[in-house]
């Protein structure tokens, strides 16, 4: 009995250490969502256009998602700790490369785009799979809590970076600090990612095993992929250009920076809130998430974009955007079984990567040629909402 109690306490301690480490790790990797904080500084100091800066952000997202397809398989084979360590090293190396770029767009593509994105892609799947392994019955909530850190990290980074930039620190020096602090903390947090010693979570709600290629050919996969693209396109278009959009709408620098922080807060809150709703009502909540996203984008399209209305629309878009990462991860486990989260979800996530390549540069270009830069985002969301309402319900994995 004593041995059982001892090991039970030890297992419980590992569980909660893993949760805390997962949130810390995601918070460090999530600084990518503070990118628009640096766009004005990059333009002023190095003449980098918003569309070019948006493309750097898009390259980062694309690298993130492409590497994640292999990162999930590596995590399943070697466990979360070694993959998390490599993630931290690449994240550090990417931002250090960007910090020594001298303002070269090509070097920013390589550093802040390709290398840092690869680090994020390797690290993202590790906390996600770890949390679901410990809490298989609450996959919506634990996924939301775990990835909420990905939104929260941008809150602190945008605030601190704004202060450093306003005090005269060069933007490339800020990149160096992000790499050293964020990469170091990611490496440290990855050491505390434990898995249950006897993980039976894959047996719950599992349909007979399918070959991965067969799953990827199926209708449910392609529906998840398409809605992931549509749901994240608008959020990425806005978050990559949010500060310039705020400035063009008449907000002050500090007010526009607050909008970036508000997006990060809404992003984190949405990941927890939508996860809790998913555990209660299932896939039907996806429609509500798209409705909220469409409402937020619609407010910006109508140009009610000053003061409180700008903040309201920012929060609504962020709240729904954050939900995409929870709802589709949870839906993968519902459709295919929780044992497929590591190999199927990264391919669903490729929809986010394509959205990352398309949304940010389109938003940067629209900001200069149109009075409604968010119009493409609103249109894509409406198409996705219509398709989701007309489609049949998702199938569920059989026991």
C-alpha cells in the first residue's frame, strides 16, 4: 500500500509538472504572435515594408507547420523531452540569426522565418501530446490550457518589447533577447515533460486502426484541413498587421500596442473557453467559433475601427482564432482516436501553414491599397461558415 501511495504521488507530481512545463514552453514559442509589434520598428530602422515583414511572419508559420508534421512522429518515437530540447535550440538559433541580420530581409527570412519556425514546429506537438496523455477524458480543456500559453507569451513579449523599443533599444537587439530568454526557457521546460508510465489513453474511443494514408484520403480529414485554413486565415492576416492597422485607424503607438496585447489575451482565453465548450457539446461548437470570428472581422470591414470598437473586434477575432487550435486538435481525437493526435493533427495543421503564407502578406498589401484590409478575411470566414453549416456531422471513432 505504501509503495502504491508513493508511486501514486510521484505520478501526480509528474502530471502537474508536465502541465506547468507545457504552458511555459508554449508561452516561449508563442512569441511569434507579437510579430506586428516589430513591423514599424523594422520599417523605420531598416526600410522593411509591411508586406515583406508579413512574409517573414508567413514563412515562420509555414516552417512551423511543415516541421510539425515530422515533429509529431519524432515525439511519438523518442518522447517529448529530446524533441523539446531540439526545439529550444532551433528557436534560440533562429532569433540570434535574425538579430545579426543587419536588417537583411533574406536573413530575417532564414532566422526569424525558417529556423525559428522549425523550432516552434518541433516544440508545439510535445506539450500537446503530453497533456492529452495525462488527461484523456478532458481533451478539450487540457488542450486549451496547454496551448493557452502559446497566446499568453505574446502578451508579455509585446508589452516588454514596446517598452524596450520606445527607450531606444534597436529592434535586432530585442530579437537577440527573445532568442536567449525564450530559447533558454524552452530548453529548461522540455526537461519536465513526462509521459504516464502506463499510457492506455489510446484505447479509449478508438476506431479500428487505419493506415495514415487512408486517414489522409478521408472526407473528415479534408474537412478539418479546409476549416483549419479558413478559420486561421483571418486571424493570421490580422495579427501580422494589427499594429499598423491600428496606427492607420488613428490609434496612438501605445494604443496600437495595447491592441496587440489584447489579441494575445483573447487568443489565450479562446483556447481555454472553446476547449471547455467542446467537452460539453462537441463538434457543434465549431460553427459558433466561426460565427464569432466572422463578427469580429465584419466590424473591422465596416470601419468601426477606432477606440472601443477596434478593441472589441480585435478581441472577438483573437478569441475565435485561439479556439481553432483547440477545437481541431480535440476533433482529431474524436474522429480518429487519441492515439492519432501525433501523426494526424500535424497534417490538419498544414491548413494553418498555408494560411500563414497567404494571410499576412495579403493583409500587408491590402493595408496600402484598400480601405478595408480585412475584407479577404471576412470573405474566407463566410465561405467556411456556409460549408460547415451545409456539411454532414463529423463521424466519431468507434470504441
